[in-house]
């Protein structure tokens, strides 16, 4: 069984909530609000297929949901936060699509092309977020001041990550030290991005801050681990696009002849670099496994600790880094 099969059994074996049911309720809310907002716009929204609701395709959302459960947030609010997180996901994915000139779907509309579809995904997701917060005001008497602050907090949280992405748009020339890549680049690019899901809950319920802190840190570590795996898989692409890359940094700064290693990077031969610098790959693997093990261990808790290796395998396969990590584990 993989991690998804194990999580399906988790509500009985580890006192965890029924993730798939809560995810479905939150995603249903997001989609129906989108349909209402797009009504009479001339844009048609298709019905979501069964894949849209599957736990396998919403694994990060399940981790965010797990952090809310660990903090003691009730089922009703957790479902609302699933919809909130889908809004953040829609905005981040839309921005990434435009920056990377690709299209990963958030909303299934009949718009042609890709760029404006991404813009529409961003605009609709932002309006859904405001709609959710207004409903909280009307149904739960959340003060309008908190609604405004929560809506602003979502942008403030996402901007820290987006600003780092913007800094690489024109390419980079320096190969920063590995520690600087982690603490100055990936910290904002992905670590802080994974913590964004706590921005709105902490505005609405600031008393959760003490219990949320270690859970937010756990999400940060999962994000950092995934980014290191991404860097291992994307070594060639990052070199060609002149982006910061942790593995490339290890290749240069752990080499006996750094100037020669820098020249090797210019060729952009990722497979050759991996073969000639196995120590850099091993260090990147170790760092990724350390981040993921720490983060998932905290989120899953003592009773869920048997799920950690399966969760790491799932993420490695999803990112495409399983062969790199398999070599590390067998070393």
C-alpha cells in the first residue's frame, strides 16, 4: 500500500479525520462559488471530474488540513480553510503558469489559450476568497475589520515568495553557497510559501499562534524538502534558465576545483554532472530527506510515524526524484 491507501485507513488507526471527505466539501465549496461568480460572464465552467477530488491529487492540501486538525481547529472551519487554501493555490498556480509559460489547470473553463485562462484563475480565486470571508462575517459574526485584515494577509504572505521569483526573472550569474541558497532563496521561494496557509487562520484566531508555530514550521520543512528534490530533478532546466539551484551550488562549492566545476555547469549536462559529482547528489538527497522527515514527523505525530517513509516515497515519486533518493538510500 502507498501513502494514500494508508491515509484512507488513518481515521480508524491513528485518530485522524476523514481527509477525503473534508477535502471534497472544501473543494466543492470553491467550485460552486466559482460557478456563481462566473455566471453571466460569458465564461463556462465545466463540472469537476472525479480526479479533482481525489486525495492523491490534493496531497499538499491534505497536509495543510492535517496541520489545522493538529491545532484543534474544528471540522466546519477546516472545510472552509480547504476552500481558502484552494484560492491561494489558484493564485500561485496562475502566477507560475504565466511566469513559466505553461498551463496547469485550476478552473476548467472554455477559454482558449493559456495566458488569460491563468489570469482568470487568479481573479476568480481572489474573489472566491473574499466571498468566503464575507460569509464568515455574515454567518459567524467575524468582524469586518478581521475580514479586511485576513484578505490583506493572504497577499502579504504570497508576496514574500513572489518577490523571490521575480528576482530570478532575468537570470542569475552568481552561484551562491549552498547555505545561502537554502536560507536566502528557498526560504522564501518554497518554505515560506508552504506557511502561507496559516496567514488567514492566525488573523481570524490569533490565540492559535503558540500551537500553530511548530505546525507551520513543519510545513516549512516539507516545502524545503520538496524544493531540494525539485532542484535535483530540474538541474538541467535551472542551468539553462540561469536560476538558483541547490544541487548546482553543491557541485561548485563542494568541488576541489571550483572554477572547473563552474565551467562544467556551463555545459548544462545534468546527467553528466550527476555522474561526475555523486557527493553533491548524496548531500542534496540527505538534506531533502532530513527536511521531509522532520516536517512529516511533526505533522503526522507519534501515532502516524509509520506513515512518514511512505509519505516521503509518495512525494519523491510525484516530483520525479525517486531514483535519485533510491540511490542515496542504498548507499
